C-alpha cells in the first residue's frame, strides 16, 4: 500500500507541483486549499488528486479535515506544510490584523496541521514533516516583518520538533525557496524583474516549482531517513546560509 501524503495549499503554485510530484513518486496524495473552488476542482480533474477545503489557521478545522483524509486514504505519513499568505506593508503601516492573519496561517497553521498527525506518526514509528519556509525567513525582507517572522518561526519549529521525533523514526525538515516562477511572480513588471530581481540571483534565473517539488520528494523518501532538523535553501545562490 502506498504511503499517504497530505499537502496544504496543494492545488496551486508550488503546492500543486509538490502534490503532483508526490503522486508520480507513488504516494496517495491529498491536497488542501482555502478558497478557490474552481481552481481546486480543475486541479483534481487534471491530476486525479482529491482536494479538501479548510483553513489551516483553524485548529478544529484541521483536526476534522485530517480525520476525513485519513478516513478516505489512510493514516497521514507525510505532511507537507506549504499553505501560506502574505499581507505586506511597511511596519509603521502594518495593522494588527495583517500581523495576525499571516501568523495564524504561516506559523500557527504549521502547528495546527502537525499536532493532529504527530501521535499517529509516533505510534507507527515513521513520519515525514516537511515545511515550506522562505528565503525571507532567513534574511528578512522590507515590508514583510509579519511574513519573515512567521517563516523564521517555521525554521525554529522544525529544529525543535526534529529532536522530539528522531527516536520515533520521524524526520522534520524545512525548505526555503527563493524567487520561484509561479503565478505570483508573473505580476512583477519586466523592468523590475530584469533590473532588480534577477541580478540578485547568481544562477541568473527564477527557480521552478518542480525543483522545490523534487526536494520534497527526496526528503519524504526512505533515502532521507538520516536527514532531520535541516533547512534546505533553494534560491539559486541568492542567500547562502
């Protein structure tokens, strides 16, 4: 029987690439989404990967959603915490609501998803927790104090939880993508892309979502059983940690 992988924010962008790559690698995959029913439906029609709608910022919704996934597919053995949002603003203009929304999704959401699957992983003596952090959680970014703080928190969460899971056969790792060629990046003006963003990246291009997905597939595999508490930087050399 194939292992079950659950990918949050798994129907669009990097998440969709991760879900698809895990399915191709032989996993039974479930993908969550928070809002866009049409895109989730189209993703399922195209890939055959079932999607489930809930907000990772809501702990009870996560418990109920995970219960539904496990009823449909079996125990979750691989969890990819990919869901995330931005609410960018310079700090002097940032509202408490903008701070809280990002923290609730990008940091508390990782707790809300991981906590319900953790006991089962401990009992089975196997698990993979992979959290998609960000280059901006490593180096910071203007107008992203909320996002950078949450993504840095994801790295701290990873390092601490890895120590608890190690003896139980559970690995806990983070991936920090740099600038990735997704729908969000397509809105950036060509002049800004060519004159501001690309010159910062030594390899001279944006990353591809499939490149992040392949890193996830590796960390989820048995071959990565000795890797835990690690932060994998995938940013084309833009920031070296």
